[in-house]
C-alpha cells in the first residue's frame, strides 16, 4: 500500500463563527427596520445546518420556513436561490421536501472564494429580501450578490 499525499485527501475550509452570525443578524435587522419591513432571517453553514435565525416582530411566521429554504438553497448551489433553473423551479420544493426554493432572498455567504453557508430572508418583496441579505453579507465583508 502506498502512502498518498494528505493534500489528496483533505482540503482547508473556513467557517462562520457565532460572532459573524450575530453581526449578520444585527445588520439584517437594521436594514429591515430602516425599510420598515419586518423580516425572517436564517443563516446556515455550508452543510445547511442552521447557525442563527430570527423572526422579527411583525414578520410573517410562515416566512421563517421559506427563509430557511432560501438559505439552504444558496448554500447548496453556492449561488442566489433565484438562480434555480426555470426547468426545475416548480418541482424543486417537492423533490427536496421543502428544503430548496427558487424564491429570491437566499444568498451564498462567500469570503475569499470559500462558501461558508447561506443566508435566507423572507417576509418582504423579493427585492427587499435580497437587499436585507446583502446588508448582512456586507457587515462581515462577504461577497455581495
């Protein structure tokens, strides 16, 4: 048996800290408050596990589910949730048991070329959701979408 180079079997990763999650939530809340639109905000890691979530007072309670799906979608495809191809938009929620969606408001969290996870925002219009998500990304110096 030959010994391989460990670089063949491993890769370096980055992960979002709890301080980063809190900074993102604070920035998202501030932007949503400024816009006068209470939001549901969900932040997941690169594997789709929830790191932080909040339903602002007055936000639609079912929007928490769509925000989670948006975050997981963005983390999974490493692109905005709205980038789901038209051909699978209608079937993707059923095929993934509601874990993915093509609704706008899910953005990947990318820093230095590494995808750390996703953020999903819901309860406003698609444009409002994306704006709030981008405010959260900007707060930690992540790539804007």
